C-alpha cells in the first residue's frame, strides 16, 4: 500500500499553480477574466440608466440581468468542467493546451461530468435530508417550549458533527476525478482502492488547500466595507424594491477569483495524489511535471 507524501503534495499543489503562472494562465485566463468582464458590463448598464428609471424599465433591466446571469452560469459551468479536466491532465501528464482552447467538451469531459453528477447526488441527498430533519427538530423543540438558544446550540453542534463526515466522504471520492481525466477504465473502484490508508491525509490535505482561501474571502468584505456604503434602490412595477450596493460587484469578482484559485489548488492536490497512489512515474524529487511543448 502506497502512503501519500502529505506535506510534499500540499506544497507541490500550491507550487504548480503559483510558481509557474503562465502554465496556469494558459488554461485559466478566460475564466479568471470573465467575472471582471461581467461586472464591467453591469457597471456600463448602470451608467446608461436614467437617474430615476420607471418601474417598468427597472423590471425589464432586472429580468434581463437575471437572464444574462443564468446564461453566464451555464457558460461558466461548462468552462469549469473543461478547465478541471485540462488541469488534471496538465498535472498528471504535463499536457499543454493552446491558449485559445479554453472550452473543450469531448467524451472525456462528459464522462467527468457524469461522475461529478453521481457524486453530487451521493453527497447532496444526505445533506438535504440532514438539513430538513435538523430544521424540523429545531422547530419542534422551539414550539414545544424549549429554550431557543439551547435548541440553536444543539443544532449548531449537530452541524459541526455532520460537516466533517460529509467532507471526509467527499475527500475519499475526489480521487475519482483525476482517474477519469487520466482515462482510467474503472475510476471509482481504483480510486477507492488507492484511498485505503490515506483517507485522513486526503481529508486534512483538502482542508489545507481550502482554509487559506476561506480566510481571504472572510477578510475581503472587511477591507472593501468602506467602498460598499452607498446603496441605490429602484422600485419595480410590482411595488417591490431592487437594491444595488456600490462596491458589491467588486466583492463578487474578487470572490470569484479566489474561488477559482481554491479550485485550482484542490485539483492540483488530488492530481498529484493520484499520481503517487497510482504509482505513476515521476522525475526524482519532483512530483509536479513541467509542461510539455505545445502541439
């Protein structure tokens, strides 16, 4: 049984993303730029709005924004699918794609999506059941005369107990994704075999990839708070108000970039773990392959 080189794998995952930025930007530039382009487009829309748009015009603009946002989410979702496969293969094989190949959807990508959908259901359905049951139990406790603060503490404790279980289950399943990207004919069984004896390393390593970005995302709103004080309200034809907070778009764009970098480091970590646990050949002293020449 192969043991995962824990600290080295974490360090190499960060190094793969940050020490060679052109290698990363070759795959990620479009998706990193997209949130900023979207926010610039929204800012342009707001500039051309009249000072006091009528309810009808406001409603049209709001629905147009919702429609564009929904379409944008689909494009970003497909882009992240393509990017994830490309980054897995870049880490595992040193594969390089051209700068313009930011969206590639072939059999491998759709197979990756299928496994992702199954894993999302395996993790999501129990989570929905837990949320539903815990919410009902909280409501029953409060309606039965229980102290609300005590009930909230029990609910919070149950959530803290459940989240690590969910994360551990996810960490064990994540080795399926690099196996799919590497065209493994039986990625699920092989990933679970390689996970044996390494689940704790995979779990703690995924936390090490996530926590720095969690801290940064918590700090960004604090740093931007002086720029987010002005709020503009528009009344729609239904009488409801729609609010736009100045600086909120900047916060969303920065958060999107941080989320993307977090995803990239996590992908690199699991790809490197896959290389080690699958017994993939690597250069002595180097688990992060250098990119091969394009073409």
